[in-house]
């Protein structure tokens, strides 16, 4: 039974019998004393008026989603006010076709793959996703290059529609939310820019989500990627109610693409909804589909996975494609499933008369990227963070399902390397389930776990304290028979001395953990542990638990 040391970064002082161990890492921590990582937004100056306007609106990313908000009930979001807002803007969403994507996990990646495929075919594409990593502009990509909307274009368009937005907020007595307003801005911008097709990610659920103003006559296809327990209270309290909420994006006669795999009774709910509106169903998890992950390789220092995507679908819409040795930059078997789902959607569009070659599908899959998902920093980026000779992997996983997929990805990509985790999470997540998945996935390679804190949507109200996370990880470790060496809690100022971290091995040779309130301090000490322990192996520092902690690291590069 191995030992794992766990410590959180804020709160009570370290007990005296641990002082010698703490002093051994002082040389690492002292330079970080005044270098706490800021997670404040570094938006473009041109966006000040846009952001000031948006900041006055209710933002559920900051406050958390209310119970029942995504359900078809009296507590649910009012899609009527979104329709009234769009009518004031002239119903811009009626000027382009759309692919609408819902699901618990995989929405953003699937949107990235499909948008890239459409751009490779030469279409002018709008893509709307959330949340963003560094700038709100990332939520809207435009044109044939798929770049985030420029600050100048976004500000100019905002000024153009500002009077209408202000009137709508007044008419709705201030009830319009941050997400509703920005969705309206995105759709009106797509219309102004004459996009041929938009790929739209639902924010929460589907039926009551603001993006569901897209009507059947303008919908090209719907996609439901996965069904999991995230936002359980907001979506009715069960997997079944979540499935019902997400199936709300299915429209009359428009094809539904299922990612999956789903539990049988959950898939029945989705298929029954499709049947009720005469929508053909295409499943990326159909037994006839033989997609496979063959291995990993590098080109110009960039890691990618080599996959075969073989789809043969005979029900509802007969579709088929064979793509061998596709080089995908987003890593993991779950990303292969997302790529296959996006490919199914592309084939559905081709079936409905859209121009779509096999070559464009391959090219789109191979060029798709999405920051913050299995995101490996380059060696130069690691050096800029002051962490040379360490492999740094960023991933926004925050559910037990995504933790399981992340563990699988890391084990496939780095099968022999030692590992240190740096974790920060929001309050409304399954912290225990997340911890169990990562501990079980890395039990033989894990050196230490650092539990820290970052702002969620630039606000601390949804941040889980590092002390609470420590208690959760301690409980999960004990459940799994892992001995826990708890070194207590400390901030940077408590570390003094200049001894090497090597002396800490005498206390516990198998696992050492030091954690601080500063994210960068945790990363720095984790890097030191790996450098001292890795031998001839490449140490991997994995930062995860939220897209917001990924955002904090990426912002620090600037």
C-alpha cells in the first residue's frame, strides 16, 4: 500500500514537527513569494465598453446555475425573452443554417472538429462556443480561417446593436442574462458577416438554453455528444431528465447525430424524441463503426495521435467513409469519439446536399485544435513559466467522466513517466468522483497532488477552497487504501531556508506534496519534485480541474 501526501494551500499553519520538511523546499518557494498568478481578465482595450455592459448582466458562470434552470418547468429559463430579443434584432438567426450541439462532455471539441471540416471545404463558418479560456472573443469564430472575432469587429458590432440591447434589457426588466445577450450578439454578427453555416454549442441542457431559438427550418442537424451527471440539479435531478432537456434541440425532420455511447435507456429517450418529430438518427457509436486509435507520433515537436475513422451506417441515413492514418492534434480516445461524431455530422450534411469531400473531412480533422483540452505546452512555453525540462499538460476536465478520459489519455501518451497533479475546481462539481478517477488512474505513477484555487469566471464565489479539496482527496485516498501524508497548509511566507528538496525524501520517499494559495507556486514546487525524482524519465506536471485553471496558466505566459 503506497503513500500519497496531500496538502492544501490556504489556512492553518504547519505543525512544528513538520517544519524541517517544509524548510527543505524554501529555495524553490522564496522566489515566488510576490508572484501570485493573477486571473483577472486581460481583454483588449477596445472591448472595455462591451465588457462593462456585459458585467452589469446576470452571469450564471460566476454565480452558478439555479436549480431547475434548464428544465421545462416554471423554474426553467424563459426562452420567450430570448425570442423577443432576437425579434428586436430582426431575427438574424434566420439568415443562416446551423448545426446545434448539446451534451454533457465533448461539445466544444466536436464543434471545433466540425467547424474545421466545413472551413476546409471552403465554407464561411461561424462557430459559437463557451466558456472561453483567455478572451471572450474566443467564443465567436468567423469566416474561412476560423479565427476569434477581432476586438475591433466585436466592438463595432456591439455599438451598432447597443441601443436595441439596452431597450431589450429595459423591456425585460433586467432579466436578460450575460449568456443570452452574448448569444444574441454572436447570432447577429454571424448574420452581418454572411456566414453560410454556424456551428452552435448549447450552454446548458438544450430545451431551455438561449441557443435553442434556432428553429427547425434553419437547422441543418442536431448533435448530442454524451449524457452525464454534470449540472444535475439544474437539469432535473436525474440522467433521464438531463437526456430529456438535451433532446430539446431535436427539430422536425432534421437529422440527429448521437455521439455516445449511451446507456440503453438513455439512448431510447433520445431516439424516441427523434422519432416523435420524424428526425433520422445517425450514431457514431453504431456497431458498424470501426474507428481506432493506433498510436502517437510527433511532427515538429507537436504530439498528435494517429487514428483510423471507419464509419458504415445503414439505418435511417446510409452513410459511410474510410479515413486511415488521420493525425489528430487533440489527444485521447474521447477525442477520437468526438472526431467520429463530427465526421458523422459532416456526412449528414453531405447527404442533405452540402458540398463535402472526404479530403476536406480529413483535412478538417487534422487541423482542428482547441486550447485547454489535452493541451501540451511547448518547451519554450515551459521555460517562459520558469519550469524547464518538465512536460506541462493542461486539461479542463472537471467531471468524473472527463477525469477518467484524461487518465486514459495520459497513460497512453506518457506510459512510464512520473506525475504531479495541480488541481483547482469550482464548487458545483463532483469533487469526490473526480478525485477517485484520477487517483485510480494514476496510482502507480503519482508523486504528489497540489490543491489550489483560481477564480471562476473572474469571481471567487464559485471557487472551491483548497482546504475542502484536501479533505475530499484525503477521503478518496483512504477509500482506495492509499496512505496519506498530510503536510498541513501554508502560504509562501512560511517557507524559509535554502536546503534542497532532496532532504525531504527521508520523510517519505514515495510521495511528497507541498501546496500553496498561489497556482504558480504549486506548479513550481511540483516541477522541482519531478526534477529531483524523475531519473531518466520525463516528468509530467498535469494542471486540471477546470478550464479556469487552464486559463490562469495560459494567461501567465503573456
